[in-house]
């Protein structure tokens, strides 16, 4: 079912479009026929490529997305030693700037809490 086009020169966005619309209204140019259903059916032919109509399309997609490199498996296992110094050494490897920081003792925490109390 073809639809009728009604051009309006005042709504044209460019000067060329305005000239074409004026010529259509004056009858100098043929009005295009618009058949949305036929255009939709014709567009279906373009939605699938020739290679996808055969089994070669799936094969090409598999080849295009296949990994290019082999990935090896690496397994890491942390052995528990029970030695806290191992943890301290590991922490220093990760953050070497903390070497100047010493251990905090209970006495040091007690002094800090006492200094943090407001005056009596």
C-alpha cells in the first residue's frame, strides 16, 4: 500500500530541498511513491549476508573469535609456616616505606590513651 507524500516547501531544511518541494507542488517533478511494507520486505534481503546463508558463516565466526595465543596454567600455593617474621618480610616487600615504623607495645598504647584524655 503506497502512501502519498505531501511536500511543504516551508518545512524544507535546505535550499535544495525547498526547490525540489516547490517543483513537486507545481507538478514539474514526479512525487515519489512510498511503500513502507515493500521497502521493509526488500530490506530483509540485506539483513543476512551471503556467507551467513551457508554453513561457512558459522565457521568464519569461529575462526575470527578463536584465541591467537596459548594461555598456560600457573598454580600458586602458599605454604603456611607459622612464623610471623615471614609475614613482616612480605609486608616490607610490598610497602618498603614502612621500615621505619616499629612495633607498638601495650605500654606505648597505654601512654597514648593517657595523653589523649582531657585535663582533669
